[in-house]
C-alpha cells in the first residue's frame, strides 16, 4: 500500500471539508447529508458554462477521497489499492467500492443519466456493505 497516496487521500478529505463545509448549508462532515450536498455541487459544476471535463482531475481526486472517506466512516471499511482499478474502499462483505470512478462518472454523465454519488453511497452503505444485496441475490437464485 502506498503510504504517500493514502496521505494524499487524507489531505484531500481535509481540503473538501475545509472548503465545502463553509459554503454548504448542512452539518458538513463524513456523513450522508454531506454526500448529498456534494452530489448537488457536482451537478451545479456541470451546469456552469465554463465547465470542462478535461480540467477536473484535481476535483475528482478531492471529491472521490471525500466520498470514499464517508463510506469508510459509515461501514468500517478501509482503503485498498489494486493494480488494475486503483484506490477503492474494501467493504465489510469483501466487495470494493470505487469512489473516484463514481465521481468521474457523475461529472461526465450527470444525475440525469443515473450517475449519482449520493445513490452510490446509499447502495454501498445500506446494501452492499451489510450483505443485504448478496442475501437478496441469493434468495432470488434459490427461488429461481
């Protein structure tokens, strides 16, 4: 595990909280309410006339770090790096969520196309990490 990259993720999380907290209208921190606010922030950035998808790498890094930290805080998961997929959050059920990928997808495609970090957070925390998604899938296979 690259310690320097993990330190950068932690610095990005602090930056997100320091910069976005004061301009948000929520109790900004590692919580669902803040993820929902950031979801709206992404949509507002996408709507700007000067929005350039090619110029958002730093923002994807900061917001992806923040989203991942929120998932870690809610699930007890941990950051893991894979050679193929980069940084993700290892969830208690053994699956991995990739917050940077999801942030980039929402910037690229938007909520109108079904890309929402708030929805991603709710599914990762409420269904995947708890094993409920696997239980539902297994129950469906048993009936099928």
